[in-house]
C-alpha cells in the first residue's frame, strides 16, 4: 500500500508469454527476482542464455500475478478511491498494443463508479472520472473502448479533444 509521503512509485509486471509466443518456441527473457528486482536474460545467438542486467523498482510482479491482485497490491485501487473522493492521481501504463492497458484502468474505474454513492434525484450528472491522453487519436480509441465497457451500465462516457467544435463537446458533456 502507498504511504502518504510517496509521490511517485514505479511498479513493473512481467507478463506471461502469449499463446502465439509459446507456439513459436519463444522463451521468457525477463523474470522477477524477489519483489523489487527484474532480471533480463540476454540471448547470444544459438548459445545458452546469459544472465543480464537487473533493474530495481518499488515493486515487481511476476507472471503468476493476476490483474486484480496487481491492482490491489500496487495501490491502484486505493488511488481510484481517492480520485472518487476528489483527489488527484496519475497512473502511467506502458506496453505493446493489445496488451490490455486501456482495460487495465477502464474496468476498475467503471467498477468503482458503479459502486460509488449515487447523486440525489434531480441533481445534474457530474464527471466522476477524467482520463487524459496525449493525442486525439488515442483519446478517440479510449473513448470507443469506454463506450463498450459502459454499455448498459448507466455510465455515459463523453469525449473532448482539440480540433473539434467546443460547443458540441460541451453540450455532450452537459447532457
């Protein structure tokens, strides 16, 4: 769990090989060495793998760690609670396309919003989560995924980005 004095934590998860990687005979090139270190295995041609550089992090999770367990143990779920209480937080995720980055933050956010206290009747809707992204294209991709995750949930995602009519975007956000 995060302590109040911590501002930045770097957490790494070593993902399991995909089915495609296993079928092609690939082997794992990164492994956790305890809960704070990741070891890179270097391949030298067709020879034996050689232990390479070790990297230190605040926390490391191996291939056996599931998504929910990861979120609980690294503090992301508690960050979402703080955000819903009005505090600011940032989670940065890095990984290849299709690795589940968007789902990793959208699903817990949608889940927490659904469990949050509902506003009194007659009160206008208010934003309960804000997701920022660096490009319009990524913003639209995240919005399209959010619409799928929120389908029939009563949660309505709204997208705002530069280069489009601000009046239309504000109108969508208000209704």
